[in-house]
């Protein structure tokens, strides 16, 4: 099996506009990544329909960390045919994901976001 994985990590600065979602979909179609991590989604909820529309049918496995008001939000999605995804630790600002690379290889990913301190 070929383990040449493509990943996309992108601070999208909000997915509340149709234009931004279209830009994400275009980039995903062009790059054809195995793993996608979108940060600063600013979304309170993500559904299967949103993932299908934005990332396409290849991304069946995903986890979503909702935004806190107008800050944050993380969407991590993987192609189930290549990667198995499990949430190891649901920490609010640094969820720790376990990723299983078929057959039997495992590794981890931590998607962290933090609020900037004010003076």
C-alpha cells in the first residue's frame, strides 16, 4: 500500500460565507488530500451535509470542535479508505486525535487553538 499522504492544514478565518466554502471545496478538489484540518471555522455546528458539501464524499470520518462565540472551531476530516480517526482526548483547546494508517500503523495529531491574551 502507498503511504504517500497529502495533508491540508488551513486557518480558514470563518466558514460562514458561501464564497469561503466554495474556495475550500475548490482547493480540496485540486489538492485531493487524505487529511484536512480546518482551523478557525467559527461554526457552532457541523453536520454530515456540510462536510459533504465542502469536502466531498471521500471524507466520511470527521471530528468537529465548535467555535466559542466568534473564536475558534476546528474541523478534522480523513478519508476512511486510508485513515481511521478516533478522538483520544477531547480537551477544549487542544483535542488529541489518534489516526490509524491501514494496516495497523498509528500516529497522533493535536489541533490546538488559543485565544490571544489582551493587555
